[in-house]
C-alpha cells in the first residue's frame, strides 16, 4: 500500500488521484473494495494488541476499513486537513461533530441559511441534550458577535448558502470564533475543496455531505468531517461508539468521485455562470442569485475565497408560486428534485420543498419567496439547459 510522503508540493488534482491509494499484492490498479465486517489476527497476542490500541490496524469495520480509510486519506489531503473521519451521511457528519465536541450547557451560533435538516438537528434534537443554538444572519458578522456568550463553543455555517448564494467571510468568522474560544465549523458541501478550502482560511473543521458533489453522480449517501488530529480523534471516538459509519462500497464510489472532482466543479461553475448571465437578461426573470455575477453583493468576497463560483444558483420569476411552478413543470429533462451536486441538472421550488418546513416568517426572513426557483446546474450542454428553462419562461413574459 504505497503512500506519498510529501504532499505539500502536489496540486489538488494530483492529490485527488494519487493519495489514499490502496494497492494489494494482486497489483490491481483500481482501488479494491474491502467488503468485510471483521478482520482476523495472527495470534491471540496480536488480537489483544490491536484491541488495546498498542498495535495499529484493522479491528472491525464499524471504525476500521481499508476502503473507507483510503477515502478519508484522499479527502483529508484535498482539504489540507490532518485527518478526515468518514460518516454514513452528511447529517451524521454534523451530528458526530456536535456530539464529539459539545456538551450540555454549551451554545452554538448557527447561520440561519443552513440546510433545512441541519436546522432541525440543532433546534430540536441537540436542544434536548442541553445544547442551545442561536440562529443569525450568515452575512452580518455583528449578529454573530452579539450572540456570543461565555457558553458559546461553536460557530456553524455554510458558504455559499443554499439557495440564495450568500457568502460569509471565513477568515473573519474564524478570528471572531477563536477570540471567544469557539470552534468554526464550515459545511463545505457547495464548493468542495476543489473550489474552497476553509481550513486554510482558519476554520477548525470542514465537513461534507459526500452525497452531493463528492459523489457527483447521485449514487450514494455519505459524509465526512475534516480537521486537525486532536479534534478528529474525538469525532472518531464518537463514530466508533455510536456507529454512523460509511460503507466500504460507498467509500469506493466517493473515491472515484474525488478523482474527477476538480474537473466537474469547473464545468458546473462555468455552466452556472453562463446560465446566470442568460437568466439575468430574460424578461420573465426578476432577480438572479449567483456569486459569479458582478451584481451579487458579495461577488468580490466570493472571488477572494473561492476559485470558482460553484454549480448552484437561484432566481425569482415575475409572479408567485403559480408562475414558478409553471416554469418548473414546463421543463422536459431537468430533474424536479431537491437533491443537488449531480451530473444531471436539478430544479426545485425551495418554498414548498427543501424549505417547506420553515414558518412563513422564517421563510420571509431567509428570502425564500414563492417565486424563487433553484437550479443545480449539471453537466448537460448549457444550450440545452437554457432551452429547457426557456420553455416556461417565454410563456410568462
Ligand atoms: C445534503 C446536505 C446535507 C446533508 O447531507 P446528507 O448526506 O443528505 O445527510 C448537509 N449540508 C448540506 C449543505 C447539504 O446540501
């Protein structure tokens, strides 16, 4: 099992192909999938040494599996992290981080614009265990400052946000969190390390729903937590005891996904930018939300901390729910689904799907209006994507 010793000189595209490599005595070029729940030991003495932690090595696939480890090593290298811990889903990555690093009485400050289920996890479930979460605006750092108490232990955010593409200044957020002995956790799902590396900007943890762009073809559910060793040891400890483990098959799919991640993210970003430009010129469109547009209020910040603008955009059509739904229903091949990060373009109406559980007041505050449509731009030809959207848009104007 070869490992490259010095990764510091290698670029992300090379790391994506050449780290976490697993080569057995069979000499297979592709990484093998180790579908085993347990491992055998040469002797009782070795078994004892493995279980006590004296000897490193595989014990049981709830917490040690070579295929999963290969994925972890590869993603850690790409995020510039000392270590990565893979999990069964993106939500499990967030839960494992919270359970490992927080305790009853601690407080979290969280961006209001996070994935809907993240909101539920903090507000409903972690609250039951005495962890209080305050939700604030992603872009207004003074709200974060004002929400800090002596019990604040964690800042949690996603940037750019879903679906309105708001951007937080990661370095400034890290500085504020650290000044108050809190950790900054960034859900890096939308950009992936191919476009944004939060740890380099001062974040303590970058975590993922691998289900999205890391897979890239909508096949598997998985997640990952990346950061420095001492924090990851805690996350790993929780995973080992609680068991939201990534399966070896899923790890293998994600390993393959990472190999093409950079190329795909560039292609998603290039098409999304062209689509955003085009949508801005359509008479039936009221407003387009995409960090790549110079009209976006945080365009320069996005430019500084991301190497491209990502594959997700949203726009408001003139009218309300009826008009938005008519544009969605007029498409011929865009997939009507809440998922994103797939090679296939997806289209969704946030107000009645991904953000449907929010109260009307919370929706209004988050800008999730009835005329808003989100598109996660896939890898189909951009002219075909435009034509598919144009079918409904031309009927509105
Ligand atoms: C999908 C998603 C999650 C949750 O990931 P699962 O793999 O579905 O559990 C978390 N954060 C963001 C930003 C997401 O898009």
